[in-house]
C-alpha cells in the first residue's frame, strides 16, 4: 500500500485530531475536511479512503460511486474515538481489511472485518490459568502463529472449555479482535480425545482443575471439525495454545512440518528508523517492519515505534548489548522467521549494520539480508540548525568504548587542520565527562573562538532542544549522549537564528546571490 494514495477525511475537531494521529502510521496521507460534493472529484485519485465520521454518512456518499470490487478504492470508517476500524468497501481485493487491521493495531482498537474470504480458517484452542491477562493470551497466540508461519488475520474463532468461556482476559482478547469464543463441556472434550487416531496427551493437573484431560487441543479439533492439528499444543507461560484448520489445502505450506520452507523464506532486515517517531520513518522501512515476524532492538528505539510493532514478537535489549542483539536476531532468522533489527538514525552510521555483517561472516551463515536506510542524526540536527553541512564535513564519535582515545585525538586534529565542518556523535557520558572538553581544546588550535557551534538534543523527539552558540561558550550548555554537535568551518556564519556554511555560490556568482 502506498501512503501517497491515501486520503483521510474528517468533519469535526475530534476527527481532525484522530486524523493527525493516523499521520504517524500514514505520514504521506492527505488530510481533508469532508464537504458535500467533494468525493466524486477524489474517487479516482486515491486508492484508499479513511473516513472519520458516522458510517451512515459514508454509505450514502459513496453509494453512487461504487462500480466494481476490482477497481473501487478501499474504504475504511472510524469513529472519532478510534475505537473501531471498519472495513467497509474493497475489503479483500482492495486491501481495506489489511488497512483496518493496521489501524486497529496502531490505535489499540478493534478491526471490524465482515468479508467471508478474509475471516480465516484457523481455529485457536486455548487453555489458561485463572486470572491470565488479555495481553498474555494475545502474546501467546501471536507468538505461536509466528513460530509456525501462520497469519493472525486467518483466525476464525477461539475454542476452549466451558469453564473458561467467561474468563476475563480471554473475553477481552476475543472482543478486541471481534472473535467468537466456542466452548465445550469436559465430557465433549474427553470424547474427542478418545476419537483422535494419533492420541492427545492427557494431563492429570488439567483434569483436577477443569474436569477434562486436555483443553486446547480437543477444543481446536471440535471447533474445526478436523481430526488432525495443524499445530500441537504450545505452552506459553500461563497459556496453552493449539491450532486446527477447517480448510487444510489453504495451509499446506504452513505449520511446524514445514521448517525447510520457513528457513528458505526467512529474511533479516537491518532498519534505520530515523531520529524520532513513526512519522520520520521511510514508507519502505515501515513496510519491512510490517513484513517482519520479530523485532530486535535497543529498548529506547523500540519505544519510538511502539505503534508499528504491537502485533510482533519484540526482543528489547540494553544499550551496550549490541552483540547479543545481533546473535538473537540471527538465531530467530535461522529458525525460519523474518526479523527486523532496529537502529536509530541510519543503520550504517555508528549503528548495527556493520556488526551484523561481521557476525554473519565470522559464523559462516547464509542469510538473506537487506539494509534499509534511515534519516541519520547528523541530517536531522543539520535541518534543525539550518544548513551547516553545505560543504565538506567529518563525523567523529567521542566514545572511546570501541576506539582508542589516541586515535580519536588524531582524527580531531586532522579534521581541524583540514577546515572541515565537524559533527560530534556521543559527545559526553557519565563515564567520560571530559572528552568534549579535550576535543574543544584541539579544535580551538585551528578555529576562532567565535566559530559557530550547533547543539541539538533529541532531534525530532519530544524533548528536543536546539542551541546555536560558539566554540568559546559551547561547554556552558547541557551536553549528553542524546546530543549531537556541529562545529562550523572557517566560513560558517549565523543569521536570523540559523547556522549556515556557504557552498561557494557567492564567490562564483556574486551578482546573482546579491540580487
């Protein structure tokens, strides 16, 4: 789906606020205040229409325009609170069902899907301990499906024992996704256990609590009408999940028996998410994240894209656990999953791409890899400052965790001699508070004290701070690991609150510049 082909239409202020939120998911979508008579002019211009208003208004408006399900645009309707995302038109062929699910995941709401061909054929048998939360049940189901190359969108219903039919967490999970819960008595479950040719493992502990020898597996078989499970029971914390299917031909390449198929189709994405939130991620990167089964990354970066990964297996790690991060991602890929390794900024600039390749090479693994670029911190910070990188520049990290300070000093000296604009990454941490002071002393050997310096913290994030000062006074400001500094060259100047490094046009065409 191309975001540039999406229109979001609203009527009220509340609708506009929700449309603005959806910009985080579809940043290039066009926001339009709905007016009578406007839709015929737009109908053939966009592939996807998201209406934030009453369904009745939408139905009456689009009715004269509907022609053919193969050519009509996708139409999705939301209420102002974003509680339901209704796939109204072109659900299966046009992609409205998928868009409705994406929106529901993003807003943590409910997708309303009514097309029979997209309601799925998977039956999920569930057993759970009393008091198990909806989130834990949802995680167990999604992880089981991903581990077996199955799609969450193919779920038809949930099946369980009658005693669990009113379990609060299970009911909340089913309600969130509009899934029916089918229940069976202990007698019905045990009878099914005895009928299955290959047998179902019995549990004495389950029998003591429920009165049935098993719950998840026989429930799934009863609801599907099948005698074979697609996925035998999987224990996930307080939840047991089993999967059966009505139409086995649809899933002939799925399930645990198809590990070779899964490995051949797995992939490793190394994705840069840019400097800030979802709106700063490229459309292609968002599609790769949606295509991934599992997401691996530094927890702080994963928090920035929470709305895109709610339905994924998420593996967060700490700040200095890059090697563990890479190894976990490769382990998941070799197990048949498509995995996204997330980097802030661009993955090839002081980030994860190089390390991933080093580990793949060292271990001799054969992995399909794609590196997806993101807006690097230096570009985001330069944009906030004006145009400080218009001429040759050098990027230097002041962290000596992986590079000796002697080598960093040499690079600082040479960058100063060469009159480069200089970008400082990782300028100051609690463990090395004086590196920025030493770096400034080196640069002052080659630059005037009034050389412009831009200090940008948390560019394009909630706590963004932008300061333009000079080399003499730069240490008077708060500088930490979330800060990027840009030190101008001998020609850099400030004007009207901007920091600008001339490219040389004025020297070549002085009259044109002055005019």
